[in-house]
């Protein structure tokens, strides 16, 4: 049961604890240190190895080496384009790989403000091109390639899908940042008192740069989405980014894209990977969707 602020009691407790330990916007070094401290162990995976994808460091999570024909997920971590790395999202990638049976390739793209837009977006496309070419060697079906990510990483996944839809079988967008204008009602509704504030989001966008109206910055502004692949949006109900995710889902569905929306009640931005039943359930739903991508023409 959710409280008057929309969060479950367990989520409110976690939200308060995380908010108290998390720096305000404006200090890149402090934010990166706080993100690094959130590393957590994930489930055992048969093979986890680091590699380089045409200049971009990646980590390959393979739950069953030697298998063939599996989905392949190119994962882009969140962190406002300014923080997080392969380690902060290692546990989440492990969970997704184990639950879906897919090989998950996590990308360590360049970060802002040292490398503003379009550096991260270009790195994301580089990794997808590399993954598509390497799919068979990784025991995967290149026709089952999925882009995925959380928050700013969801933005990079969505942008990559706009740039190269013909390479992809699906996009998994977890509470993605889709509109730099930050004009949706949920920004005001959940902008304060939650772990991911409107002030944080505005600062992240400012560090990332780019023209807010450009669709490769703000995918919600894309003039045409009809060619996009099968899509699943995993959204948090108490999140400044909720409404832009819902709006994107409506746009895709209206354009004839096979688009599902998994709106999780009682949780806040960044809930995936946290010790909450809703997190495990959402990862399970996302994993089932990944496992079904490219099967039977889907």
C-alpha cells in the first residue's frame, strides 16, 4: 500500500536514506563518489569479462557460454550522463542476463561535462554496431539485438533506436530521460522530496548539452517514430520523468509500434536494483520481454 506521497513505506524509507546521503546538483566529483559507493554484488554469472568495442570499454555478461541464438542486449547505464560506470550497474546487468538468458553488453560511454553531447550518444551507436557484428561470436542472434538502459542510459538507448532502427529488434527503456524541456506535470509533482529531484535533472541536462529540441537529445521531439522497433517502457510512478515516458509510449503506440508500458506503483526514480519486491518483479517482467524479443516475429 502506498502512502499519501505515492510511495510504499519501504520505498519511502529507502528514498529518505538515499536522499540524505546523496549530494545536491553542482558537484560532479561528489556525485561520482556517491554513485561509486552504491555498488552492490549481483547474482553469479557464468562468464563476465571486460572488452573494448571499437574504442568503447564494455563488460560482457554471458549466463550460458556455448549457447547460441540468444538475445543480445546493449545496456547503457544511468547517472545523468555525468556519473556511474560498469561497476555501479554490474549487479543490474547480471540480474537481467540471468533472468533473460541474454548476453548483456554494458557500455562505459564517455561522460559529461568533460565529454558533452553527442559523445555519449555516438559511443552508444558505436557499441550497437559492434554488438551487431559480434553477435554470432557471442552466441547470439543478430536479429535479436535489443538496446536498453535506465534514466540517461534510457535516453541513449532511445536515441540509438532513432538513429539505427534497422539494426534492432527491440528497445527496453527504464524510466528514460526523453525531453530536455522538463515541461511535463510529473516534474512539478515529484520535483522535491524524492531521491531524483527536478533540480538534479535540470543540472544533468545542462551538463550534457546539445539543442533541447534535437531528437537525438530529446527523443520525445522526434518527428517520426513509426520505424522504431518493439518497445517496453518500465516507469516509476513517483518520478519526475514519468509523464514524458508515458507520452513517448502513447506516441509509439499511436504510430503502430508494438509498445508496452510497465508503470510500477509506489516506487521512485532509480528503483531498479534496490531491495524492493517491485524491483525484482520489474526486472522479471523486463527479462521476460527480452527473452521474447525476436521470437515468432516479435
